[in-house]
C-alpha cells in the first residue's frame, strides 16, 4: 500500500470536512495526521473486516502451531483442548 501526501489529512481538516474524507476512505485509506505524526487511519468497512479476518487467522495459526509443537509424549494425558486453554491462558497473562 502506498502512502502519499494525497492520502493524508490533518485531524483539524478531518473534523471540519468529515463527510468528504469518509467518501475518500471508500476508495483508499485516509491517514490522519496530528502534530506531524500519523495517529490514525480511516478505512472503509470492507477493508476493516478483511484486516480483522486476517489478524484472527494469524492468531489461529499461531495457536495451532504452538499446539502441534507440543511433545508427542503426553505424560499428563492432556487432550488437545486442554493444551490450547493453557497456551491461551499463558498468552493472556499481563506482563
């Protein structure tokens, strides 16, 4: 994806002409600038859904990889769902 000056808008300009930039976002992401830094992106809903779906697929793939990388010897006789819960719990611990 190319980020060019035409796809950038200041937060002030966005707030003054939101409808205009909402139309632009239907075709291409609009990068929101505040204090000379990109602070947000305005996307159309289909692009957002695609990004969420891709992210969830990556998370599922990561979890599956960790489950299948577990040793084949199972001295504790854990089933695959128990191992998945342990991996999820470990990854959700703040730290």
